[in-house]
């Protein structure tokens, strides 16, 4: 029979966080199709090799809320309240993505970025940030925001940004709270709020 002291020396496995929670913008079907077109063109040109993101997973992350062991009712209620309040304060707008770029990393993300006029998107991000701070959900928030959509995790970074002819018009009319399980590829929507109420 094991003694009570045995547990002092045997590491107890803490449950692994498996629930990923974040706020994001999800593209319309037309914007998703255009994003897929851009990615297919890059692949065809063999400009990049790597792991390509499936079009169904395209999104623009506004706020990461962390990985959690469980999704408690209080966490979800606070997150939903923050999303609803932030969306109510914003107005619909169009985000124009016009360049392909790389971020640094072991598998540098190949991303689609926006042009110079991202004021409406920054206002939405700032409003969401304020609401998350009010509810003490800002533990994973970054201080700056670089709007982007990840297209691939590449073997190497692009040498320089590539301007995209025609760009991608993304009408933004809703904010979504998404849930994914670590190690799984699908996301599900836990809340969706139209901008402006």
C-alpha cells in the first residue's frame, strides 16, 4: 500500500489546458474565396513552401484569451459580455488587405496584411481591449496590434513584402468569440455580435 509520503515525490500531472478561446473576425464567403485565391496563386508560383492554412480556418485574431483546462460559465459569460459591448460600440467597415508579408519565427507565418488605413479596425480592437480590461480578461492581450490573416506557416520568410494587385476587400460587420481545442483544426463560434448593435 503506498504511503502518504509517496505523493510528495511522484509528480502529479496537472490537467493540460486544451480549450483555446479568442475573439476574431471571420471573413464573408466572398472574402474567404478571395483569400483562398491569393494563397493558391502563391502556391502555384512556388513562392513559398510550408504548411498552408485551410480556407475554412481563415480569421483575423483580435484578442487571445488563453488556453484553459475547462471553459467555465463565468469565463464564457464575461467574454460574451465583453464581445457584445465592444461590438455595440463599433460600426461596420471594410478592411482592405493589400500585401503579403512574413513574420519571424521557426516556421515564419506568411500573412496577408492591411494597408495604411486601418483606423476602424484599430478602434474595434481598442474597444474590445477596454471591455476585456473591465472584466479582467486581458491577461493575454498584447500592447500592439498588427492586423493580419495567416495563410501559411512557411519553411522560410519572404525576402520582402509583396504588394497584392487588387487586394482583398473584407466587409467587417460582426465580431466572433471562437473556441478551438489544442491539437485540433476546427473552430466553433461561441458568440457572434453584429457591429453597431
